[in-house]
C-alpha cells in the first residue's frame, strides 16, 4: 500500500501548503498499519500521532484539546481486537468535540458503518489496504470541507 503509483509523482501527493503541518491522529490496533499510514502522512507533510485503540484515541484527543494543540483530523480503525473500536471512539469524540473531522478505516466494506459512515459521525471512509494516493485524496476532501 505504501508504494507510489507510477501515474502520480511523490510531489503531487504532498499536502497543499495550507494543509501542511495539520495534526492527524491515527488509531489502529495493527502496528504495521499505523506505521505505514503514519509514514505516508508524514511524507505528505502532516504531523502524526498514533494510538492502538479507541480509548487511547479519545484520551489523546482530549489531552491535545486541553493543551491547545488540536488535531485537524482523526483516522479510526473500525474494528479493534480487545479494545474500543472506531465506531464507539467516534461517538465519544463527538461528545468532546462536535466539530471533529473523522475518517473510518476498515477492511470490511460491507459493514453498515462503512456504508453509512456519515450517520456515525464520520466525514469519509477508506478501505484497507489503501494506497498513498487514496489516502491523500480522502484527507484532502475531508480537510477542505
């Protein structure tokens, strides 16, 4: 997923100057997914923080808000083994910040949350595994809303 498409250069996938240095929180229970997504986002010019489950994401988001260092966007894994998943985390995050921007990440495209993501408080959905180009496009749509 981290391989760049030959149709797009690495420069074309960088964040627009207005989006650079925006902070993004990634929550995924698979360290490989977190790491690869984080590297993609860092390459695009975003600052990234990682958590392994939804409760950690909620705590990190709250801490950042209290410090005045808000996240511009969260990317939440829908299903987390042995922890809080993206759906429940998003509901808690909406209680903290009703204006939060979120993307649900899942490998299960037929799940109701993936199909009706806006109903659950997300602005977009991205299906795993995703490419850097797909991630870039989804993030730009959400941050430009």
